[in-house]
C-alpha cells in the first residue's frame, strides 16, 4: 500500500512544487515506485516534469469531476508517474461543490492504484479550498514546506486547523508528517531566526534536512527535469536525497 503525502501550504512560492518533484525523484532513485498527483490548476509540477500540457487529452480534472480513472490520465515521466493538471482544473472548486461526497473524490480515485506505488505525493494549490481538502482526505500525512522568510509562520495556524478539521470529519488517520524549511539563506540572520522559531514551536516535527536557496533548483524545472538528473552533483540534489532518506526512515 502506498503512503500518501499531501504537500501543502496556502502560501504560494514556498517550495511545494519543487519539493514534490525533487522528493519524488529522490524516492524513485532509492528504488521506490512514485506517483505524483498535480492538483494545482497552474500545473507547475506537470510542466516541471517535462510534460507539455498542450498535448494532454485528459488530466486530474477528469478524475475529480468526470468519471476518468487514474490509469486513464496517468503519464510516465523520467522518474515517476504523474497525474497531470492543466488550467481546466480551475473550474473544479466550483463544480465540486455540487458533487456528492465531494471531499472523497481524490481518495476514491487513488484507492484503485494504491497497490502499484510505494509513495503517492500530492502537490497542492496555494489555497485551503476543496482541492486541498480532497488531498487531505486522501492522504496519510501532510508535509508542510515553510519558507525561511519573515512571514513564515503566518497562516500556519489556519493550515493546521484545516488538517485538524479534515481529521475530525473525513480522515481520522491524517497526521502532520513534518515541516520542511525551504529556501534557507544561511548568510542572513533572519533565516536563522525563523528556523529557530519554527523548530522551537514544532520541535521534532521539523525535518533535520533544510533546503537551501540555490539557483540550480530554480533552473531545473525549465528543463523539465528533477535536480538529481539536471545536476546530480549539486547541493540541491544532495539535500533532496537527504530528505528522501528521512522520509524513508519515517515511513519505510
Ligand atoms: P510553490 O509550489 O509553493 O508555489 P515552488 O516550488 O513553485 O513553490 O517555488 C517557487 C519558486 O521558487 C519557483 O520559481 C522555484 O523554482 C523557486 N524555488 C523553489 N525552491 C527553491 C530553492 N530552494 N532555491 C531557489 N529557488 C527555489
Ligand atoms: Mg506549486
């Protein structure tokens, strides 16, 4: 059975997509079968894995709103399988409202492929709407990337409340798997302060691995590659491999 991780933070630009792609690739390199599910209408994980959205006949929208199965829409990429997203998905928040058992659509769809993967990663949009609720209902754990910048902790309370709400109403097993500090710039005192603050609040729920700010990590998606393929010897490749080791220790 796959372990399902939702990568979420209602803030944009904190490293959800970068971590989905690169943690996924590092888990795959460690021999795990990985499925990445893109549920952000921006489709950044889809293009970041080198998939040309204009060529897709169907995507995660068809799974959530229509009756398509994961197998109908899945695309094979270098390291992992992908359930792609396109801008079509932006209509889904409104359309989901009228669908019965609307919170369970993604969970039901993923159940059919649980046996085919070791890890299923869900890359969330920057909001706490029905798409994110679907991912929390489908997930075993939530990984929260937190950018080590000034407003880092703002909004985290609301995010954690949403996790709690989904646990109570739709998915009693759900847990916060970990907080990941991202875009760390060790030259600034601010980054150090924010990291200390996050660690003193979330204690051992913060991953030991810290993702530094590096140009190579931001360049890789435009080549449609994970960092371990784009620049295997880079710092970014090393830290995401370390993060994968931590995740493997956690869930096996
Ligand atoms: P989110 O999915 O949370 O919106 P992204 O992963 O797309 O965030 O990251 C936002 C932007 O920052 C992207 O342009 C990405 O390439 C860049 N980025 C992400 N992580 C890093 C990093 N560790 N170092 C440098 N740039 C990064
Ligand atoms: Mg994103």
